[in-house]
C-alpha cells in the first residue's frame, strides 16, 4: 500500500468484488489520511479527553485485520500485536501508543496483516462459515461487511483527526 491510490469500487461488480473493493477503498482512505505527516503529528489527539490518534487508528486497523481474518476466519492462534499483555480473545486494541511506536513500523505491520487477510480469504466462498462466539457461526460475507463498517467509522474519525492536525479535509 505504498503511495496508495484510492479507486472507487465498481458500480456493476459481483458481490465479492464489491465487498473486497469497498474494504480496499477504506483501507486506502485511512492510509491517505496519514500521508505526509510526521510521527509527532500522527500522535496528536483531536480533542480532550479523547486520546485517539491517527497512529493509534493504524495500529487498531492492524489489530482488527488480525482478529477477524486470522483469529476468527482462519482460526489461527495470533497474539495481539500492539498490546502483548491483552487477552487474544478479547477486544481489538491498538489505540494506545508505545513511546517508541512509529508510523513506518505500524504501517508495515498493518500491510502485513492486510496481505495475510487477502490470503486467508482467497480460497473461501462468501457463504463459508467458521465457529464464532458461543456456539454460533459466521460467514466470510458477514466478516467483510463488518470490516467495511469498521473502517468506514474509523475513516470518519481520521477525517476529524487530520483536520485538527493540519486543517486538511477531504481525500
């Protein structure tokens, strides 16, 4: 996702292409919200008492990718990335920043998680299910839909954070 180009999802694609395209659209949107900023600027929260930052959103995105596409979909034993003491079966963290956290590191980890997500999805059909929660099952379609919503919500946060940091709006 180096120098990402954001493409509008096709208007007449099949369901899987639509889901994958919208997910990629929001992935690139989050990356573009961070482009051109220093690590110090990426660490700036928008408004007290919130400590939410663009760097924290990128770390969180990596955690969410890992949770849904590795722990849930592929049933992998994948420990938390940015909060090693957290419960791997717990909520997706990543918002808190270590003192030595950098965007380059966070972006590389996030990219690796997105690459792994694509690999884990490639051979599965949208209707494929895996165990989830207290005896239930979840489809790949549901995971894609959930991830699109997750990214869309956080891209809204990123809009506000970027505007606060340097006044830039849109992308």
